[in-house]
C-alpha cells in the first residue's frame, strides 16, 4: 500500500541530469521509512543520524546509488519552491535525532512547507502546488509506484535503531 503514488516514473536515466536544477532524493524507496536528501545545481545535502552531508557532488551520490544498487527516486522540482538555500539551512543542523529532527526537517525549511510530518505529506503538497516536474526511478525503484505507507512512529523507531548502532 502507498501513501503517495507518482503519476509517471521515468525509467530511462539518460535524461537524468542532477547537476542542474532542484531534486528531492529518496533513497531505499523500498524500505519503511525511506531516507531523503535534496540537491541544487549539482550539490547534494542530507541530514543523517551520523551527521550532515553538505555540498557533495550529485554525480558522486548518483554513482553510489548505481554501484550499491539502492532503489531510489529522484524527483525534479520547480526551483520556484525554494525559500532558503540548502547550504544555509543544513549548516544549522548537526544530525538527525529521534524526537528532535528527521531527514525531512531541513527540506521543509528549504521548501517553505511547514505542515508535513512524512515524505508523502510533503509530496502531496508539492504535487498540489504543481511543483513536481519529473520523477526518475533508479534500480528497482521503477517497479514501485510511490512511497509506501508508514507512520511517524516508524520514523522514530528507525532513528532510535540507527542511534543505537552508532553507540
């Protein structure tokens, strides 16, 4: 079951050019919950339980997805939705923590969307506002139709699990 289904997923990665434009990255799209990051004009940002990724080159991140065969979606967004630059926002975070900040927190600030507790809610808002341009499926993500159903408790439990692994 899905909380959010994409209208169309492009399976041909030839047209995928994450070095230009704004992209929402969904990693481990087949898992509950998935992990997300964002890129702008070739630079990637992500909040993880182990820290923050700032200014990674998108081609490097794409290479990791391909080499490790990580089911992922890359969602091209309209740049008009940006309310703050990703670098400026991510520099204010140290790591994702259960009950504090998830990987979604900085993305909501960047996109100026406050009322989302899960990725599916963010995507619904982006779609309603006409800000989703294209969706690319990488690896086996092409077989998925969207974002699987999960709860905020699933997010908290996953972060607690990751925090315990880091100890």
